[in-house]
C-alpha cells in the first residue's frame, strides 16, 4: 500500500459505514490511537532517510560505516567536557599501544574501502599528518588556527552535515574528498594531497601558472605536508591497479622503484617503501603538534 493510501486512512474524513442503532464499540478510540502510532513510525523513518540522503548530497557522510563495529554514540557536537572525552575514549580503548583507540586501523579500512584497495596505508599517513591521531584533536578539543576539526581536519563550512568529532564520519568524509581529488588529477597523489591541504583552486592555479614546477607556487606549509607524507616520490593511484610512479616525473619511491616490483606498489608495500626515506621528516614535523599551524 502506498503512503498516500495510508495517509487517507489516517485523514480527518470518516470512513463510510452503514448507519445502525448499535452503539460504537468502546475500543474505537483506542484502535484509532494505535493505528495512528503505527502510521507515525514509518513516516518518521521515511523522514530520517530523506534527511540522510540530503546530507549525502551536501557532502556529508553516512551515520555509520558499513560493517562498523563501533558502539560509540557520538553527538552532533564535540564533547563538552574533559570528563566526557575521557568517557568516550575509555569506550574505544583497544589495549594496543600502537593503536590505542583503533583509529589507525579505521583509517586504513576507510582508505581501502572508499578510495580504493591498497590506498589504506597512504591514507593512514595522511591522517597522521592531519591530526597525529591526538585524542584532543580527534575529539574536537583542539582546532587548527584555520578552524579545521577532528581526525581528518575538516573545515566546518565545507562539511556542515558531518559530525567532525566522530572519527568514522570524519574519516569517511575526508576519504571521499581524496577520492574526488584523485579523480580530478588522474590519480596524481601529490596533487590530490596538495588539494586536500591547500584547496583545489590554489593547486589548479599553481599548475596553470608554473606547469611542471607547480609545487614552487604552493605555500611552504603545503610543501612540508607533501614531504612528510610522500617525500620526493610521485606516485599515482588507480583503484584498479594500485600505486605506480608517474611517468617521467621522478626517480620513484626511496630513490627508485624496484624493478622486481614492476613499478607498482600497493598498500603495505607502499608504506614500507616510504618509511625509510621519510623516517626523519615525520619526527621533525611531528604531525599535528601545534594547533596554530
């Protein structure tokens, strides 16, 4: 039965009936009340679905990632007190010193599922540089000087329908943006990362003005950002084939792509190749250390 048909039942016009002198059953009012409650429930669910669809169209993220095991119920605003932050953190604690709240694993999963198989390790490196997985930053207790919030450092004006202090929502929205930037730049990871940090318009202007030397037109902050995540490498990424080196654009990862890898690296292999030449850069930059960046 369609919604319009259902609405007609709950309308103000009475249903035609045969007039008799038999008194109406005493339970008629209760039946009408029960029927109205049954009708209100699907209407509320439909309204919620419409709101979710509208949020997605405006750049928002799903309330919960498919398959997510999270039991944390985040509100639409950052936790109000240190005690509330501690309570939320305690509920997410994994007992793993390397990933105490599971956010690193979450970032890899989101990178692989949203951007493409094999991208998760790179997305984890990016989020390390964005927030450092610092609980105060993730929970919205600290913001950047520009006002970016949460684990993926999203700007409120660009993500108004995303709960930026929910790690799942924030990572999902950030990954969707990276997916779009990679599509715009035909898989050029450096340009996509620069777009995430400095803005797509600024990167497009730099490319138009400087061509192959486009990075020289970027702010120093963005150049440091690229160096911390990918060093001097110029990887390209395709969801179908994984990582490779942009033809003619550089020596490759760690001073050259190994011939045994066939010029293609994916996921953990990409991360391993980047770790050695970049071990010092992350220590010196420290990821998200000073909110006034």
